[in-house]
C-alpha cells in the first residue's frame, strides 16, 4: 500500500484514500508509521485528504504523522 500511495504523490490523485477507510485499524496505523519513516513531505497533502474522510482516532494518528513530517523537514533545514 505504501508503494501505491507513493505513486499517487506524483499525479496528486488522492482518491485512493477512500479505499483505506474502514480497513483494519492496526494495518492503517502500521501504514502511517511507514509513511512517517519515509520522512517524505510530499505525503502531507495526501494525508490531509485522507484525514478529511477518516474517523476521529485514525484522523488523530494522521495528524501526528503530518506534524512529524513537518518537523523532520524543519529540523533538516536548521542543521
């Protein structure tokens, strides 16, 4: 799934995130961890689109990843 989402970054078509809703929460949280581990800020718009349609608990995890990606980028530019 991470590969699929990464492919969507270039075309900026985030409709696939609708398919992630109602999936196994553990799998979704693992996917979010993998996205965070990439450190790739290009995921931020996709994550915003995803958070818009998600339930509260998953939305909270998505927002945490967004903030993490933003801070990782900030920390790199400072160093």
